[in-house]
């Protein structure tokens, strides 16, 4: 509990710089809109962010979720029978083939829910993964996807409409509770995602996790994978495990044993009654921009591949 309270204090400070609205709140190095192209190319995000297509290599997730790349990525079709990829201008509808299959599978399950015809799919990865020019710290190895909370009723949106439409927030009281936009369908879609054996974690705001803990009357094992985290009220974030047999892919440690409901409730308690600042909490340090040399050695080859 002490660790949670200290983490709350530290992360609250960090989030003063996080983007508001529908943007993901994964903390990232600051965007560099005024840096000249030559300087930007010195950073990994400048090089990976400039690639428009995947490498012609055997599909492989390389490195860790926040320090890696993806070889031979597959592009999720912009529109499918039960999904639409959003914000197409970002060119982030790429991932390891396992992620693409996961998204398609989950979208079919979502389409079975009342009021949903499928999913609006947010950011996956760049064509070759790696650090992004803006936004996420993770999403680097083609195994992360953001799924919008907005029910996907219209699957004929144009590219322009997908740039301008917004998702909906499902939180109130700074994430301590769900609001009236939250439905049982959200619960069931997140549950379906968690019950997929490929899923390692799902990030969602604390109030949603607590609500799901209250509402679930059946098997609760899947709740272990649903983890409370800042933001994540316009979308939920699914992270897959490294595909079996993949070399060079680094899994995150497994979530703690149990359903995690008590931990989520403590997050909520800390939102409603913030702990006093911890005088021993370390001050946040500016995040150093990653260079290609900071990534697994294979990532240089992913960049160089035709």
C-alpha cells in the first residue's frame, strides 16, 4: 500500500505534463516540432517515424515494449467487416501478425454486443515499430493496441471523418468512478480481450477496474490482467505477450497473483483522498531521447531493410 501511495505521488507529478483529451497518457519524450530534420534523424523516433512501410523480413517483435522495434509487421486493413482503423494520418495501424489477428478476433466478439458493430481501433505501432514521434512510450514492438471506448456503430466512416471524430470518456471524479457512458458492453469486450490467451495486460482507468470487480459474478481469473493506470478512459490498451518461440522479445513481468481488485480500490481511494507529498519521492528527471544504438542490435537492420 505504501508503494502504491508513493507511486501515486510521483506519477501525479509526471502527469502534469501529459496530454489531455483523447490522447494516450503514456508518458513520452516531448515532441520536437521545431527541431531541424537533420537533428531529428539523430533520434530513433525520427528514423522510425519516417518509415511508411514495414520491412521485408520474417515477422518478429524485437526488444521490450518501450525499447524495441518490429520486423515484418503487418498492416491492419483500414476497414474490415467489424472494425475501422482511426486517425489514418498517423500510419499507426501496423503490428506483429499476432496483434492484427487479435484485433480482428476481438472486433468480431465486440460486434456480438448490443449497440456495437465492431471496434474503432486506435494506435497500434508504426510500420517498423520503434519510438514514436509523439505520444506513446510503448507500442514499439507491434504488440500493443488502443481500442476506443466509443461504440463502433458506423463502420463506413471516411478517412476525413476518422480524423475528426472523437472517442468518449467513460470516467468521472478524475477516474475514481465510471460515468453514464460506461456500459455492460464495455465490461464484456474488455473481458473478452483479457480471456484471450495471448493477452498479457489491459490498462484502464482505476474506476473502471473497480466497477468490473463489482459487476463480475462469474469467473474472476481474467480480472488479474486488467490493470489500473492513468488516463485510459477514452480507450483501453491491450498488450500481448511475446509470441511463442520469438527470440529477442522481452515480456513484461506477469501481473501479481489474484484479481487485483484491492489494488484498484486503493488507487481509487488515493484519487478521492490524495496522500500528502512524499518528501523522499525522487524528483522526475527529463527523459533522454532514445537513439537507434539504445535499441536491440537487430533494429538497425529493421531500419535498413527494404
